[in-house]
């Protein structure tokens, strides 16, 4: 028999024999845990699944009055495989959100109304992500992560990224760093879905030999998409992943109805890496990047903060697998990795070439090498990226012309050409003059005397950042 839930208008099948319900429940648990179902049970499993699927097509009938002397359970079979006290024996499909006792107006919360990692991963894969995890809030390491972030900001390691120091009133009424805990900007938050999208490609790495006078643009900024004519155009990973997050959110709303949610890709008041670690997506490496044991660290993180309750994670956190390796610390040319797991962003080439505006300290210019936008060195030397799979996402495909770009070409771009080449690309964040400043430093580090005349010209520029960079570079080449 079936009962129609008035709020969700979805049926619940009752009357399945107890032994058959428990049998399929055990099979489902084996699937979730990755255990193999014995071949002799395959027929039973598929037959029972077909019978359960029939529930969606059967007519709705009235439930019988509850027999107070009988003891039954409501079985939440898929996907959580848990049970709770109820009024009738029932099999309930995974998308059902509530259990209603026959003859009762009260709606009891059902365990299948809770988000769980299996459901989240499945929907994230459908939306186009490579991996996903789930964090029930507050999570076990929230206090530790908040203290680390607050200490990092207080130490001045955020440099001119003042948005990281933004505060909001906490529950105690005192101002707290908004990013320290998810609950500060979002007091309604009960869970966070964290998604991973790989941007790895089969192109060379920054640490490999390159042509003389070649610059380097960070791997993540090579992304492109095909337009209607088949030509490759810049793609902004923020927009690409926000579309995927929107699809994921829509699928969750189909299953859970209305709830509060906010989706972010590098733009929200959250520390994505700490949440990704709490979601069991990997561990924080000595280079401070999230490292996934299979996908490596070449990946974007997208988060969906929701008001949905989530099942607490039962699996152990991914253990730190960096061991005694120091490749990233030894390779960092500006000494930004001041200790294992600790970065001074004010010395990081990615920060200097993208976030920092104006003049760059001379003592850091030589270490910047040929990097003109971002830096991949600490990731390129990481052993966990040696066998990382290549991303097949068509909207994040690498633009070959941005791999080892010639410094002459970048220097020759006028502002209109810069906009044409990089509008919609992450490179645009550096700005036209910012990119020229970075190119000037790379020219000085190249040792190529042919750049001297252009650097002498730029040394008279009105923009302080470009002017000081060109003066330093020209001096290094002997042109000033």
C-alpha cells in the first residue's frame, strides 16, 4: 500500500516483507561500502530493485489504521540505509524527504532527508565535477582551522589582500574574521558541499626546459572554450564552475525542496582548502595546496554552503602523505614557503604577479624568474602530480598559445589587444600595466640583451610598478 505525503506529494510503499527489506538493505550497504555482491545474489538484487522501482507507478491507496499493539519500523532504504521508529513497515526511496505515521498529522524527520556523501558525489559527477565531498557543520577541526587562519592574517602574511581580514559580528557579539568559520557569515549553514575540478593538461611544466625569452603563465589560466564557430576563446573558471554548482544546487532542490544556499568559486567568505580537507578530498601539502591522492593538486575548488543537515562523515580524514619530502620548499625561488605547511603570501610569485598592485620589492624580482602571471613551481615539482590524470573538460581546455609565451609578444600587446586576448580569462585580473610590469621583470631575468631598448623606454613610464620594474631589469641587463 501507499501513503501520499501531503507536503512532498511523493508516495511511500508499505507492506514489503521484513526479510526482503532487510535483504536488499544489506545489499545496498555493501554497494555503498564498496563491497562486492556475491554472484549468487545478483538475481535477487536486480529483482528487488525492479520491484522497488514499481512503487513510483503504483496507484495511491489509503494506509490502514495503525495497530498500536504492533511494532514496526520505517526503513529508509536508499541511499542512507538507516531506519527509525514509525507506524508501518515501509520501503522508502532515496528522494523521499519525510516519514508520516498513518493517522498522524506530525511529520517525523527521516534519515534520508540528510545529505550524505554518496548522494552528493553522484550529483557532483553529473554536474561535471571530478570529485566531491561533504562537511557537516560545525566540523571537528573547525576550531583548529579558525585559529590557524586568524594567526596567519595577524602575522601579515595576507599582504594587501585586505578582503581576507574582513570582519563580521560573531555569535558572541565581537568582531571575528568572516572567513574563520562558515557560521560567521552564514549562521544558517548546516553543511558544505566541496567540489574538485581538475585543470591538469598534457602541456609542459614550468620547470621543464623552454625557449630563450619565454615567459610563464600559470597552468590554471590557460583555460578556453569553443565558440559557435569552433574557435577557442578564453574561459573564466569562476563562471565555468559556477554553472556546474548551479546544476548541482538545482538537482539538490529537486530532491530536498527549498533550502538556503550560497555557491562560491574563489570569491566567497570561506577558506575552501580547509573545508576540502574536512570533506576528505585530500590533505594540505607542505606547499599549502590541497593534494588529492589520485587527482593531485592541479584543481579548482568550488563550494556550496547549504542549510541542509548532513550525516556526519564516518570515514577517517585523508592522512598527510608528504612524508619527509621537501621538493616544494627547496624549489620556491622567493622563499615564500617559510616552513612546511606555512606560506608568506607577500613573497609568493602568484601573489606578486596577480594580487599585488604597484611596485614590487627589488629583493624579490630576481626570484620571480620568467613568471608573468601566477606560478606553478611548487606544484610542478610535487611527486603527487606526476601521474595526475589530464582533465577532459572542453570548457577548461588549455590554449596552446599561452604555454611558454614569448616575452616579445606579450610586451608588444597594446591595451586593446590585451583585452581581446584576455577578456574572460583569469589573466585579466593582473591588469594591462600589471602584466607589463611582470614582463619587464621576466625580461631582466632572461639575460637577453635584445630587451634592453624596450626596458629603457619603459623605465620612463608614468606607472610606478612598470617604471621601477623596468629600471631594475634594464640595470640587470646593463642597459642603464
